[in-house]
């Protein structure tokens, strides 16, 4: 079990230190901002959605290791997915990190299941996801975890 925990920690820190899909996205047609006032995580999310499919997705901001790794893993998992699939993955991810269920086929996102033992960290893990949901809905109000 310790080897698996170490592997998960390594993957989280890899995505924190070298986040994938980090930076601005020119010509984005969906954008949203998110903020976790509890720990100061801030995220700007930008997407290119065409025909209901997420063609590209990128994020910028500052956050803790969990928040940044979650955003990085999320962007990797959502490219090429349609909006309905993205929202289903959001629901499955929420169930995973809150301990409600362990959905099938979560892939690398499973590394964040450990946050369920730390309820205050669930907000860090889900910030990017709720920001993505707001971007898909074209919500102009910033998302807050409070």
C-alpha cells in the first residue's frame, strides 16, 4: 500500500511541478475564473469548444499542489470530450474525492482519491472542475468554493 501511495504522491507532485496545459489559450470561446478563499487558490480556465467538443483547454493561476495537479489532470482528461462527457466526468470526480463512490475508469484522476480523508482539501481538488463547469455554461461570475 505504501508503494501505491508513493506512486500517487509522485504523480501529484509531477503535475504540480510541471502542470500540463498551463498558460494562455488564444481564441478561447469559453472562459471562467475560480477562487478558493480558504487557501488562496486562483484559477483562470480557457477552452475552445466546437460542435460541443472540447478541442483545447488550458489554465493559469496559483494554487497548492492538489489544486494545480487537479487542474493539470483535468485538462488532460477532458481534451476531445464532448460537454456532456465532461460534466459526467465532473460528477464522477466529485464522487471520487468526497468518498461517495469510486467510479470505474477514472484513470489517472484516481490519484486524487486520497483527498477524501482531508475534507478541507476537497475544495482544492474540485476548484478547477467547478470552474470548467462554469466555463461550459458561459457563467461570468467567478466560481468560489465557499
